[in-house]
C-alpha cells in the first residue's frame, strides 16, 4: 500500500469560473492533479514548468476542431503544489501517482525501471562479473553501481574485464585441458580457467583483485 500523499493546494473547479480560478494559480514549476466529480474517476496527474500555462491549455475553452486534450468539462477539482527543482517535481509526481495507483502502477506509468549494476558471482568456483538490474539480498554485497543505463554498465564491465583477466563466458565451467576456449583467451584477455591454463588459486587471486578494486553498492 502506497504512503498517503496530499497536495498543498486544492481548488474547486467549474467551467464558468475557469478564468478566475486559473488566475489564482502561480506561473511556477510544480505538480498538479485534475480530478473528476466521481471518486472512482482517475485523476490526470503531471508535472510542468509553468502550472498556470499548462492548466490553461487543458481547461480553457477548446479551439474549433482542435485535437488537443481538453478536460474542461470533466474536472471538478484542482490539486497542486509548487516545486523548487526538476528533481523535486519528479519525486512529488511519483509520490502522488503511487498514492492514487500503487507503487507498481506508478513505476509503469512513469516508466521507471530498476537501475543497472555490476554483479560479481563470488559464490561460483570461477567468479565472473556481469551487468544486471535484478537485485537480491544474497547478491547485494557484491553489486557495484548503480549506472545510469544498461549501456553504461556494460561499458564499465568491459573496461574492468580489459584490465583484469576474468572469464566472460556464462557457462558453468567444467575445466579440462582440451577445452576449446574462446576468442578472449586467444586475445590474452582471459587467463583461461576453462583450459586449466591457470590454477584455481591464481584465478581466485585475480577475482579477489577485482572485488577489492571497487566499492559494493551495499556500502555506497
């Protein structure tokens, strides 16, 4: 259940008094909700750089044959708050949306996604590093980030694996001397545990060096 959120200002709205009502709304950045008369009606929620101008576009008499969204005849109440920054606007919009629709629907409506991290699988006999946005309590202590995008996480991961020679393969390794290996081994970018070209202790030391080179997300 989402935490209850309330806007700072509430105004009753009627089309006949629209101009008078909208003049009282400040021309400042903020978040607002346009609510219908019925309790079950979903509000129109959004953020804007100019509250008065944005609401006028939605609540002024519609232009002839215009396809622009107009809510003049559907709104019974205006709720809004002024914000001081783009970050505050985004946070307030999320809180308001979560209150009305729940956290899961709020993330869907606002297109919010779990950020990407790098995870190190130290529980594996041959640890590897990879990008993921799936979080778990077990893996959190060995996750690094967050990164602004999946691409940024993968680029950083590639840079780490260019510096340290851990494996990049996803298979559950069962090393043996005649293993075919991969192109990264041929390029000398992996110490090839699959071929038993290094001892388990040597690979563990390389993995430990990677682990010690960054600060896990859990401690950030």
